[in-house]
């Protein structure tokens, strides 16, 4: 049950944030490559990835505290 709850956390993210994480960490796309796909600056991609990872961390901490 706990692993299912953790697995559901990324699904709560907006679609574009999920796509960027998927491209970066699953397909190992470069920040510049992701930026080209979404017409974003590389630094914007980096910032969005970092912000999204912080959101995921907070969400997982909330789940951990609910146990």
C-alpha cells in the first residue's frame, strides 16, 4: 500500500511537469534538448526540474508523516 501511495505522487503533478521529468530521468534527455522540445531556455528547464523535485519531496514527506 505504501509503495502504491508513493507511486501515485508523480501522477498528481501537472502533465507538463511529468513530461519534463520523464524526458530528463527516464529518457535521459539533456536540459537543452528538453528546452528545444518545449521552446524553453535551458535554465528554465533546470529550474522547473528542481522545483518539481522539491514538490515531490514535500508530497512524500506528507505521506511519510501520515503513516
